[in-house]
C-alpha cells in the first residue's frame, strides 16, 4: 500500500515519523470553514494515522477525537465520540471501510465520512460512495488537499481527489453500461411476459366467452347434452386459467426467495407412479415406459411430484414417439429421468428456458402448442431448493433428456 510522505513531488504527510520536520505548516486561528470540527481517524496502519494527526493538530479548527484500526472500531467510536468527520481507510481487516460507512450513515446520518484509498484500491471507491461517503482522497496527497477537502466536506460539498476521479469515473461509466444492459434485459423480459400472458390468456378467455354467449343467446334451443358439453368446456378453461395463475404466483415466490417446501423422506418410485396417473388421460395412445426400482429420497414429495408431472407433460405436449421414465440410484443419488425421442431443440434455447421464466422453446405466432414458458424454470428452482439438481440435454434430432437428482435420507 502506498503511503503519503514516501517521497515524490506531491509532498505527502502520511507516514511521517514523530521527529520529522513539519516543513512550512503553521498553526492558524479558527476559520469560518471548519470551526471546531471533531475528526475520527480510521486506518489499519498506525504511521498513516500518526501523520494525519500531526497535520490536523496544527490546525485550530480541527480536533482529533479518536483513532481506530478497522471498521468495527470506527462504528463503536462514532457511537461514543460523535465526531463530525470520519477519515476512513477503505481496505481494512475485520470490517472494511464501505461496510463501516454504511453502518455509520444508518446510525448517524449527519456524520461525514471521507474515504482514503491507495492506487490499487479503485474497485472499493464505488462501494464506498454507494455506502454514503462524502468523497474519497488518495493516500500520497499534498497536505493542503487534505485540509481543503475536510473544509469542503464541512460545508456540505464533496471531496474528490484528482488522482482517483478519472479512474472512478471510468469505473462508474462501466457500471452504468452494465446497468443499462440489465435494464434492457429487464425490458425484454417484461415484453416477453406481456406477450406470453396476453396470448395464453386470450385462448381460454375466448373459449369461455364463446360458450357463455352461446348458452345465453340460445338456452332454450340448445339440448341438455350440448349444454353440459359447453359447461364442461368452460370448467376446463377455468381450471387452465387457475393453473396459469398458480404458476405465476409460484415464480413470484421463487424470485422472492421462498417456496414454502416441506421436506420429508418419501418413496421416489411412488410419486413417479402418481405423476403418471395424473397424466393418464393425456398419455393415452402414447408409448410411455416406466423402469423403476424402490428408491427413497428426501424433499417435498408434493412439489417434486409436480416437477415430474411437468417434465412428463412437457414430453407429451412437445414431442412424438416413445417416452421412457427411469427411477433409480446413480451412486448414492436418487434420480428420475424423463427421456423422449424428439423433436428436441437447440441446447442454448433449453439452457435459456431453465435460467429465466416466460421463455418459450417456440415463440413464433405459428407454434402448434402454447404455454407460459414456466414449467422448466420452476422445475429447476424447485429441485435446487430441495438440495438437488436438474441435468438437461437436448438435440433437435434425437430428443431431450431431463434428469432430477435428489438427496438420499441421511446423506
């Protein structure tokens, strides 16, 4: 770490020993800029603290009320000593300057914190400013720069060292570029969400509205069997809408960090069979082969059965040909694998669907099947929350394979 006073044209003061000459510095009387300012010095290098103290003690308008060697000491001493300004090193053990500044500003909003940085610490400056620091100074600066900066802070202005401002501005510019990219991705996600939701809601709503309109206009002309068929169709579409809402709420819960899982020990082969029973009607006429063995696993059996239903439903909806379901052990890891014969998709598309919600494998307006683009995302997040992982591979010609690895009891 470079210290002030180590030589060079800047004439720094940090690191000067107690017997070093004080150059042309002369004590002056209190000034209007900073009468009675109480200063706390925080740096893990004692020579730097000593050098700053010697400089400030020559100025009647400053009073050094204490010193600290890490962020925790800074927080404690601010509580006890109530300084006006804290000169805070950014890179310290125990608690760094940014974390200490954040705590200090939360407890004492009126206390001004000025960061001290070395040439190799530019990455910390942005964190320091975001934490609430009034500015930052470069170690190695001239004495007058430090005094002028403290007076500027006392007047409510910032303290920006010329030696670090460009580097910080470059860093901030890069951060803004990343933020702009993130906002663009968010806007795209919002557009995709609106597009998907609009399309997927329109179909059941149109069916419900059509059925209700027909029954209202021709109740006396429609026979009883037709009435029941219309009502059954309306009931199915309402269930479809309810299922959509449940998925959206589940995604919201995932992104808030909570799924409300209730883990227990269960038979993985049993819930796989239950998942097949749920889709018995849809799988009628398809070749679905179950190869299973008695296997115990840990997790939330209800949520994990929903994952298996989603994986099997995905295969039934988007592929043709045979579907194989395997339940077994891979080493000590219980697993379920759902494998289809295709058609599959590009691996990059599948990876995208697993990483973000509302991404569809086929988002064209001519796609044969719909969907919110949530099932695979929910499946991956649910498995991860169950201390497991989802392995997914796909190929446009050979089909896809989804393997859910879980944890054995006692593992």
